[in-house]
């Protein structure tokens, strides 16, 4: 709101000339705020945002954009059979899941993310990885001989993009590695020993 008084308006979101949603926006002088619209899953087209208010400059009350249909996230899972992990991933229609045994794995940039499940990767070339019950192939990471029994997550990074919308309060962990990590890592969740 660039004005000197508070302002109230309706923000409409249209996709290919069809009204998707409308939200009331109220801003104090000098204030701005994000407005989030949902309901575009698997859709593409021209987006128009119309601000319905009574200011004197109509030209800045419309914004245009193009919404591209999202491509599925290509995930490679490297490990031995893990029915629970596979079912969880396959149940998401936004994921395209590929499976590989550790012996048949070769690094590839054809995937958006590679998950190593109970397998230590031989190397980590540039890419995006998740390691479950495995250490990265770096000397700085070590583990204690005994796993942790029923560790509780006591705090997590609530502003990091990976954990911003995750609530760890109801997660129960039966057993976990006791990892000694280097000081340069960024901790996203912490547990009690």
C-alpha cells in the first residue's frame, strides 16, 4: 500500500479467464503482504490477478503471468526393497519413482533427487540427495557403534526451506544412528540422546 491511508480490496485470481479464487486484502500505509492462491494442481494457462478497488490508477490493478504444468519430480531410490518408502513415494502423483539396487546404481543427472536407503553412496557428485540410515562418503562423518533407542526430536529449524512447513512433534523414531558430524553442517532437526 503506497497510500497514506489503510486500504481494503478484493484480489481475484483468474486462470484462462476463469475465476479460481478471490481474497480480501487489507493493508496499512506502507505495508505489503503475500497472497497465496492454491488449486492449480496439474493445470497450465494464463494467470491474471485483478485487484478490485477504487483507486484512480486502474492500469496497475492487473498483473499477468503464465502457469506451466509442473513436471513430475523424478526420484531414484537406491537400496534394497523398502516397501514402506516405495509406497509412500509412489502414492504421490507428483513423483515419478525409479528403483535401483546398490550394485546397479550409477550416478546420473536424469533424476531430480536420489535417495540412498540403508546404503552409503560410493561418492556424491553434484546433485540433490537424501540419505536414510546412511552416512555420506566423507571422513568427517562418523557414527557410534550403538544406535540411539527411541530418540525424541526436541527442536528443528522452522525457517529453512526444507523444514519450514514440517511439524516434527508427532514423529516417533524407534532407532536412529548416533552420528558425529562436522561443525560446518547446518542442523535442521535436533534430538535428545
